[in-house]
C-alpha cells in the first residue's frame, strides 16, 4: 500500500498523462477540446453544451459553467470519487511515478494521443493553420475565467437577451484586470509570438484594453480567433485580432445533416441568438471577411442569409448571394419587418408573442 504520497513528485505527476487522454479513459464525453462536466448536479440537461474546457497546454481543466477546475489529479479524484491520497496512489501506479520502496505491479501509462488534424482545415478556405496560436488564446481565456458582472448584465439585458446557458456555451469572458493579464501573457509568451498571434499592438500590449467582452471563435473545440466588444458608446465597438478572420460557430458545419437549414448572420451575437432559439447559425464579421472558398463549406445545406436590415446589410446580402450563385449554390434570405434592425431585435420583438422565425 502506498502510504506516503509526499515522496512522489506531484508537479511531475500532474504532467504525466495528457489531460485529453485521461478524460477519455475516465469515460467523459468529449467534443473537440471540451467535455461534458462530471459535476452533473450543477448543470441542466447533463451539460449539453460541453462546458468543461480541457487546457492541453497547461494540462488542466476548468468548467466554465460550474467553476470546477484543477489538474489531472483533481480530475481523477473527482470522477472516481476518491480521497486525494488514493487518487495520487492510483495515478502514480499508472504512470510509474512510485516512491522508493513501492513495487509497481502494472506497466506505466503510455500516451495515446495523436496530433489533432481539423476536418475543416482541409478546405482551401482554411488552408492556413488557424490553431497555430490557440495556446495563447486559450491561456487568455483560462486566466480571465468568466464574464464580470457588468458584462454579464449587458449581455443578458434587454438589448441582447442572451441566456446564461448561451454565454457559457460560447465561452464568453471578460478582461477584468487588464494590467495583470497583460503582464501574465508577456511573461509566458515571447513578444514575437504574441505579435504574430495578433493579440498585442504596436506598443507591445494586449489590444483588448477597452474591449473587455471577449468572444472566442472555435475550430474543433479549440480557440482560433478572438473578438472584443466594448461596453461604452465609443467607437469602434468591436475589435478583433490582426489575423485572418474565420467563421463564427464553424464547428456546427462538421456534423450538420445534408439539407438542413443554416443561417448566416452579420455578427456573432445574432448567430448566438439564433442558436439560443434552436436554429443553426454561422456568424460573419462583415461580407469582406467572407471568402468565396467558404461557400464550399455550405455545400448541400439550405442556406438562409439573415443580415442586418439596413442598406448596408441589403448590399451585403446581395454580395453573399452572388458568391454562392457563382459557386452553383442557391440561397434564400430572411426578410425582416420594417423597423426591425437585425436578428436579435427580431427575436426580442417576438419574445412576448411566443412566435417562431
């Protein structure tokens, strides 16, 4: 029996098994770099949004809904329902990190993970490695943690109408302590890498100073892009990385059924609102950021353009429709009533009528 866990190098033990491998071996249901949280009593509908983030860089985990977090030791302990000493004992036995005098009976653990290869990444539209700087973006997400009270009040308020489940599903967070976060990133990553990731400006500081609400863009569960939104009335309201702009919510395109309807919106919040109401939606950051190659990702789908209800939005709708037409794919467009500016406004206007789109 292993009696003295202090003789084990715990720091080494925490890095001994890739957290992705451990989560799989524990039977957690995984989607990309997220899993259904084991703390089921704290979630509705068995955590259908896969709130447990798996930080493969630091080999840690964090649930963005209930707050559970820790190392692989904590994950093993909680899922197995063990005391800490017993969890350490069993992990040490699995990995071969046993103390002097303890005879190991089983073969040490051997990692089974293989390098991730995104399916969407095979498209010409995503020929560039979007995940090249995911470690930086995910580090920012993990150290920021969650939305602060001011940001949460705005997003769930009368002008946005997003639910807590939606905010958790899309992993929104706030840059609340700018100086601390700025220094942390520069201490952990080189200025050159941060610059190439597009996350610092010309003066070498984090670009999200005023834009404290951060919206992650994911590809196969990994954060590949970030957009910030400021809360005051100053401009620009939005700021994003100085990197190629991907589609928002693109992961739905990997398993959507042929012939299914999918909406394309102008902006991320309209896409969130549609998803919140049970519709499949992709967000774009303006028609100029929609490459013609992206059309190929929608092949076989019933595409509905749901852009803003103004002259700019109507022109953008025509431009997008032309892109699809030139690729041999037809699309339809959602006609919003007069006085309704966008999809979010539309759903908010329907909230008291219990109507559907």
